[in-house]
C-alpha cells in the first residue's frame, strides 16, 4: 500500500506540473468542436476532421499513461533511496530467526518468503522461520503512532 500512496501523490505532482498543457489541449478540442458545428451550419468543411480528433485522443491518452509510468518511476526511486538511507543510518528491523539475527528492511513478502535488504544485499528469508521482529526502525515506527 505504501508504494501505491507514493505513486498517487507523485502522479498528482506530475499532473499539477502539466495542468496548463492539459487545459490548453482540452480547450483546443472543445473550441474545434464548436467551430466545426458553426462551420457545418454554413456547409463548409470541418475544421477538425475525424482522424485529427482520433489522433488527439490517442496523444492525450499516451501522455496520461506516460505520466503514470513516470510517477511510478519517481516514487520507486524515492522509496529505494529512503530504504538505502535507513540501512546506512542503522534504522533497520531485526529479524530473529532460530539461532541467528538478520538486520535490514523488508522489500517484499509472500506467504513463503520475505526479501530483506541488508548491508550485504537482498537476502531471502523463509517467512515461517521469522520468530520475532524488533529493532531501531520498529521502535521509531512504534513511537510515531
């Protein structure tokens, strides 16, 4: 859920940045439609032909898709830098397994495996083998709530 929130807020920032472009595009299309209606009444050829309108819609759709992809990239980069910063500052979770401890940050988890970013790299842990999780990051999150 954390990544989804980052993508939504980053997408909002991107949309705000290109809002003038989107407004001008929308106004141009609306003005073209109104202009075409006026020209149709006087039996003149349309200002925007159907192919032009189709291409404008495809172009606008492509821009929106690129914004979402760019927002995902930016959000992912921000989250990765944050996680690496936690590792370098020592603000990590400590995963207690039978007979050993692993310090790091959770990157992903399934029913069977938990992938943890450590100073040595990404380390897969069997989720069922994790007995306890605590540490500096755990304490920080607990005090913030």
